[in-house]
C-alpha cells in the first residue's frame, strides 16, 4: 500500500477534464492506497479571488470530492490553509529553490501571460506556486501523486527540491513519483481540440462544466468539432476532435477504445455523439445531486474538521523535524 496525495484548486467550477484526469482516478486509488486529498485554497489566491466566492468554492469542491466517491472513512480530505505547515514548509523550500528553475515552469508562463492580457498584476505567489505544491506533497512522505498531464513539470520540480533538501540537510523527505493516468490525462477542448479543456476558457462551448445541466451537456457534445471524415476512428495526431470524444467515452464507461471503434463501425458522428452525451449525463447528473445533498446536510464541515486533524498530526511532526535540520528557532 502506497501513500497518495493530490489537490485541486477551489477557483471556480470544475470541468469534465478535471473529473476525468483527476477526480475519477482518485476514487479508484483510494481502495488500494492510503490517500490524502486537498482543497488547495492557498494555491487559488495566486490570482485574485473574491473572498465570498472563494469561501463558497472551498466547501463546494470538498462536497464534490465526496459526491464523486471519495470516502472520508478511507481517505483524509482537508483544506490546505487549515494546516499551517504547508505555508511554513513552502517558505523554507522557497529559500532553496532558484529563480531560474521557477522561470522555466510553463504553467507560470501561460498564467502570467493571461494575467497580463487582462491587465492584472502578476503576483510573486504565482511565480512560487510550484514550491507550495512541492511542500504539499513532501510534507507527508507521499509515494505517488496522481495528476493530469499539465502538472508533470511541477512534479519534476518537487522531486528536485526534495532531493536537494536531503542532500543539503540530511535524509528528510521521501522523493515522490508522479502518476499520470494512461487515458484521460489530457482532455481537450470541444471546439479547439488542439488545446486542453480548461476551466478558465472564455468560450463556454469549449468546456463541459460539472455544473452544466443535462441539456447543456447534450448541446455542447453535439456541437463538438470533429472533421470531414466519415468513420469513427482513434488517431489523436491527425483527428484530434473525434479522438478526444472517444477518449472521454472510454474513460467513463471503461470500454476500451478499440471496442468502441468496432461498435460504431458503419455509424456516423451523429449517432456516436448522441450516445456519448447520454454517457456523460448519466455519469455527471447523480454527482450533481449528491453534491447538493451533501452541502444541504452540513456534514461536509465535520468531514473537513476530521481531515484537518488527521493531516495536522502528520504535518506537525514533519515540520518540526525540518526546522530542526535547518537550524530555525531555538533549542533549550
Ligand atoms: P486544477 O483545475 O488546475 O486545480 O487541476 C486539478 C486537476 O485536474 C489536476 O490534476 C490537473 O492536472 C487535472 N486537469 C485539469 N485539466 C485537465 C484536462 N483537460 N484533462 C485532464 N486532466 C486535467
Ligand atoms: N497545482 C495543482 C493544479 O493546479 C494543484 C495542486 C496543489 C496539487 N498542490 C498539489 C496537485 C499537490 C497534487 C499534489 O492542478
């Protein structure tokens, strides 16, 4: 049994990409491993957030985890900012990270360009964001971190920072592995399948939100871009649109892509898309209902209190060890 940890930002409504690339996997992993899942609110404030919206998003995301199948009896579910050791370790690691390595992070380049384009300022937090992510992970001696493809580079940095600290101050942290799912690690935009489906996309037709009503989901899938071919085939290089739809279908139903291609032999895009729309609706609609029930019952606060206490116990031990190794504070 390995120890697994991952996190999602409470910065708005999640997409089908987040569900397939992250949440759906987490649920599978919790049956075989010791898991910690976070609502990473400290990451969310690297770009401006409305205070009340953030508060709301934190609880909604926590309820979504549970609605998707994260079982608080099996996994530790908590809010990052409620365990102060994350911010403490992040600072210590920041002092051992270089400007150069952080400048090379492609997500920083993308996100800072986006902030600039809307006339917003680029916070130093956005720059050091991957260091906070590294702290989240190594604080708990995690073996494996399941994330989508876009987080690969951040995980390489996490490993570098853990190794550097160990080399400098003596063996302290486990060096974690990244776990990228074979299928569904990069769900693409519906209208522009050369870019990933992202919750910050301005064109709502590009993305399926986990809050979209069934008819909106059906409409968006039916108008998804395919190509001028007539067969349903998987070719993610030359036929990105249809391949993305096939991948969504396969991951949700568990049917292999080959079997789907055979199943739709001789059928057109219209038939395939109607079936896919029903597959997605059948998966998402019950999750939406459960999320509302969990929020209405108030149980999420008890779950998050227990998760915070459990995470805190582990984190406090580690951060005291780290401070001691670095020479911080006093000894008497
Ligand atoms: P974020 O929304 O950036 O907090 O991401 C939460 C998780 O969802 C991370 O593990 C991402 O890698 C994953 N993710 C985000 N977008 C996609 C996508 N289009 N396809 C697959 N996984 C994704
Ligand atoms: N940076 C991740 C994202 O944007 C979220 C995240 C924060 C995370 N801390 C983490 C993921 C620790 C895995 C482990 O998707």
